[in-house]
């Protein structure tokens, strides 16, 4: 005879609980946390470096770099830009999780920061399933990837707060219908904040950095 | 893919609940995993066969309920299931849609066998 035990428990809930602890740690320091996701080659690192260049002088930023292999190319670039950076080697794992985020936060001088940017592993499927404790998930999509991506990979767009459409300087060369792309995105995620920009030319960056600075300030005031 | 940590969490949840209820072993585990979760059943089963060895859940059968993602048309109020691709409302062709469900990922219940069962 078997006996049925009712459970109804969310899978990966332990990761989410740890993510909440991470978020509380950021909140205690009045820091805004941003989780940046994208497919490889969409321009995550360029986007972070261009953002760093355009932030107002007083805004103190730390970067957590996730990579599947022990290379420090991306972290080195951030350090060269004068910001504290921590490299997490996921040892082949396809995503960062709240445990890795916790140890990375311990390695950053939190008392001296206003903003922590996490560069997740380049992958569109897995990172979305693991909350880190950041305040917003941001996806960098790029024009060369094609305008059908929200239709073909609807999952990715579900749990985002910010969408960056990168490489808009390539619009004249690529058949990318922005209206069609945005229509699919809006169906999946109506409240999403969207910025179109180019890391190459700098076009569109002002609106993005203005928004980011306003979010950092709002977070400081809440603390 | 991220099925390993997902499978580990399923095992943790099932073993904790089984121990709490004095189970000798777990015979069946029932889960609901929505279409948006990007989880492949076969991969979970593959990891399960390895990591459940030597636990209360060794040999337990995994049952996956895979409800489709359901979309609601904000124009004509039709509800329809998401196919592999996001398609417009089958009734009015609008893309003004809202997602109603499809994000589920939970252990619903388990069947346990108790030590003192002799029948």
C-alpha cells in the first residue's frame, strides 16, 4: 500500500530564497543590482564597458563577470576601465545561480558601491531560470540575431524588466523589422522597458544611462 | 541545460517530505512543469537515475505533467495554447496577447511506502 503525500512546492525555491538574501544584502547597502543576459556575441561586455564610460563621475559601480571557463578577458576589460570586478568561473555550468552570486558579492567592496552589474553566462535558456537577487533582469538582444526571436524563443522574454536592442547601426544592412520584433516582445512581457542603441556609435545610450541613473538614485532613497 | 540543479531540487524536496512522513521509500513523484520552463523530461530522468541512488527515492517513478502555456487575446478575449512558436490569436489575428500560464515548476505530490506495510 502506498500513501499519498501532498506537497505543492516550487522547484528551485531554495535558490530563490538565497536570491532574496542577496537582494537584502544589496538593499542594506542601497545598491541597485542588474543581471545582464544575452546570447554569445550580442554585445554584453561592450554594452557594460560603454555604460561605464557614460556614467556620471560620482556613481560607483562593481561588476560580476560570469564565465564558463577560467578566462579573465572580460573582467580584465572592466578592471582596465577602473571599476572593481569579480570573475566567477562556473566550471562549465551554463548559468550563474544565487550561491555563486553570494560569494561574488562577498568579494566586492559593497560599502563603496551604488550599482552592481552582473554579466551572466552567454546563453539564452538557462540563466533565466535562476534568480540571483538582482533588482532587474536585462536582456541584450541584437539586430543581427533577427526579428523573429521573441516568436521562436518566447521563454526568454518572460522574466525581464529591461530589454536592450543593440547594434541598431546595422539596421540599413539587415532586414530587421523593429515593429514586428517589439510586437512579439510586448505580447510576452507588456511592462518591459526597452532601449534601442548601438555600442559602436553610441546612439541611444543617453536615454539608457539616464534611466539607469534614475533607478540607482531611487534605490539609494529607499535604503 | 540546467536539468541537473532542477533534478537535485526535486530529489531534495521528495526526500525531505518522505522522511517527514516516515516513509521507507518513495514509489512515485508527480510534478507539474509548464511549457515556459525549458526543462526536458528525458534529461531529468537521466540525472535522476544517477543521483537518486542510495536515497529514499531510489527507483521512484517520475511523472511529468506538462501543461501548455495559455495565452489570452486582449482584443477578442479568446484563450488559446501556445504552440512551439508564438503565433497571433487564431480568432482575430491580433498580437495583443497576455500570458495566463506556463511558468509552473513544482512538485505536486509523492506516493510513499511505509515500513510497517505487509500487504
